[in-house]
C-alpha cells in the first residue's frame, strides 16, 4: 500500500518539513531523504538461483531460507537541501548512491 502512495507520502512529508527514511530505494529516487535496505538487484539474482534449483528438481522445502546480505544506502541531497538539512560527510562517504 505504501509503494502505491509514495508520491503523496513524500509530498506531505516535504511540505511538513519531515525527513523521510525508508527501506525501499524508490522513495529516495522519488524525493525521500534517504533509503537503506536490501539491494533488490542482489535479491533478484538469488531468486534466479532458487528458481534454477527448483527447475532442476530440488523440492522448495529442501532449500534454505536466506536473509539479504547486500544492502544499499541512497541519499537524496536535493531533498536534504529543500529541508534545510546538512548530510554529514561520513554518511555521504558510506552511501552507495548520492542523488544531487
């Protein structure tokens, strides 16, 4: 539900001058302040691995449950500037992507 309403949510947060932090990269791309969550690219690759194993005959119940191992931090500096915030250099140095 939140993904389908991300535009209005980001708009309301910006109007209220509230920094928004989410686990979905799309929010930072759409104007949220930052996102930190699992890399959907890495998750997709692991999903392909599971599909291949199942197609080769492995029963789904025999496959282990895995947690994400790759995470990404995206910082939107345009939003930070609009909110009057300064993002510390240590955060920018750790970010996988900085939107300027």
